[in-house]
């Protein structure tokens, strides 16, 4: 096929200009492919190597650096084995800044790291024995404290251990102890980066008791109960109290609860307000303010309801399972009569 004069003139006219254009295009392509600068930023963890034995090494926190990589081609596949280390072969005891070194970096790739140095503390491991101080608080007079052990052996960095003169226990608070002698274990407070050869102390506390804590059964008075109504059951209730030992006898003789029914005229379940009477200087612990009571018509016979499981109990019934109506724990002081009985029938109104 023979080219027309028009195409021959286009192809063969100005051959020097056309060759120059082709050379420029090739140079631009080659530059883009091989000489375009690429930058990459990565975060790289730092590993400590050649660490000395029997030393405490504290780098404050985990070490990581920011690496800026520059190259004229795709570098991501060429830095897969890149590592950063701190070599402690020539360490110095104390605090010192050590250089961070990049490994497996190709020669034709430039990299800048931030930071270039890391401060690291290196100290000897030492052991010593220090006394234990008790941290105990009580609103009763402590006449004596005995505990064992009285010392504890600690180990760790010489920088920390040298500054510790004694250790203390966790705080122990004992308010209104029931007994004059109490034995318990208290945990020793452990400082950071310090090892202890034991974690707790057995302590015995001797009190000059001024207060006494326990529970007491008290009679119940029914105020304003209509003659055509009857409580489904009659019971005594208990109160938990704190008082001086000298107040115990008046407390047992004079305390009672009053339930006011004066506004109730029909059968049903009610929350009845409670009034509690105790001698002076008696502190009640979480005394009840209301008591759920069921009133029935005494002229009618009420068949008992059979329950198949405790899950069927409603909130009203559950009150009587775990409430002020349960039996109190026995009195623990010998001077008290633990077989106290009260009769509320004479006090009913």
C-alpha cells in the first residue's frame, strides 16, 4: 500500500523536531518511573538487646519511634524487615540516653527517626528488711496491739529500695467492736516495682469497750386497730443497736415498736408506719420506718395458699423472710440474759 503524499509529507518533514519530541517524552517517562521521590511515615517498636543480667531496667514506658522514609521507588516491600534496637552492651549504671539504631535499612533509602535517643534507667537489684507500721482506726479505745511479723523483706531497684524506710498496712477501721479482743489479717501496702516476701500481717487488737453492738427483740404495740380486723399473725420484732454497756438493761426493759392502724378500716395489705421507743443514748442501725402488714376479717376462715416454689413469693411475703421479723443473733456478752422473752399481747391497744 502506497502512502499518499499528505502522509509522506507529515512523516518525513522536520525529522529533527520529531526525534527531539520523542526523546523528551521518553526522558519524562523514565524520570517518573525511576526518579520520583516517595515519602512514607511509619511507627516502629524498639527492642532492647544485650541487656545486662541481674539489673533493673526501666525505660519509663514502651518505646516506639516515628520513621520518615524517602526513596525514588516503591519502598513498602523493601522495608518489611526493618527493625529498631537499643544496644546496652556498653551500659552505665544510673540514668543515661542511649541511641536508637535502625537495622535492615537498604543503602539507597533514607530514613529519619524521632526520637533518636531514649533515656533508660539501669540499677542494681538489692534486698533489705524494713519495719511494718500498722494503719488502724477505731472509735473505741485501743489498749494494746500485737502483730506478727513486725518486719518485711523487700527487693527491687536500688533507686527505689534505698528510699524505703518502712512499709505500712492497708487501712483497717473497726467501729463499735462486739468483742474486746479481735484477731484479723491486714494486707501490707505494696509499692510499685517492689517485691515483698509476705503480703499480710496477723494482728490482735485489745479494746477498752465503751459501746456494744447487737440485736434485741422488742414487743410490738398495735395502736388504733379496729375490732373487726385482725393481723394475720402476731410477732415480736428485733432492732439492731449501738450503745454503752450500761444502757443494755434499760434497752431490754423499755424498748418497743408502735404500729398505727387508726386510719385503716378494711382488710388488705398495708405498709404501716412504725414508731420506735428506746432509752436515751441508744443508736439504732437502719431502723424500719414502715412494716408491711396483712389485715384479715377474724369472722372468716382463710384457707392457706399453697406455694410450689420460692419464685412465687411476692414482694410482700419476701419482706418476712429477710427482714426485721427474723430472729436476732444471740447476745455475745456473758452478763446478758440470752433467753429474753417478750410478750406483746399485754401491750396491744
